């Protein structure tokens, strides 16, 4: 089951409800965690229910998604609210970036998931 597409303005409102400093710090901590484990894609489980039946969804967190959340938080810091952000919410926001409608390609076309392949491209020191 695919996630529904969301407009960029809706994604901005999701990020703006949180304290931008805390968003930046938690995105940085998540990115460091992924770097430490040498991961470019992190699967974060979330509990959910459909028609009363429990299920587990997985958020796909990438460095690109975290960077996009930080970009939106910094760009819109003046209109941000000071609500604290849980770490799980940061991962959910990074996952939501994968479903933002691309304004250049039109409504309904999913933004491609970009994965940082830097560790693969770095030559070995031999």
C-alpha cells in the first residue's frame, strides 16, 4: 500500500509546528546514527491500525529526507511554533518528504527517493 501524495505547502506546515532548533539537532543526531552504522537507508517501525486491526508501518529515512526537513525548518523558522519534537516524529517527517508532490512535474508524481552513495564512491586507502 503506497502512501498518499502530499502538497509541499502541507509538508511545510507539518515541519513548522515544531521548534526549528530541535528539529535541526534531532535530524543531525539521526544522520550521525545512520553514518555510524554505515547506512544510507533506515527503516523505522511505526505502530498503526487499519479498521481496528494493528499493523506495523515502516518509515524510510534517508539523508536526503533529513536534509530536506532541516531545509524547511531553517527556511520557515520565523513562522515556526515552539512545540518539542519527538525523534519518531523527525523520522516520520523525513519519510513524508518521499511523498511530496514535485511542483515541476505536476500533481500526483512522486519525488524520487534519493540515496547518498558516497561511501561506495570513496576509493579505498591501499
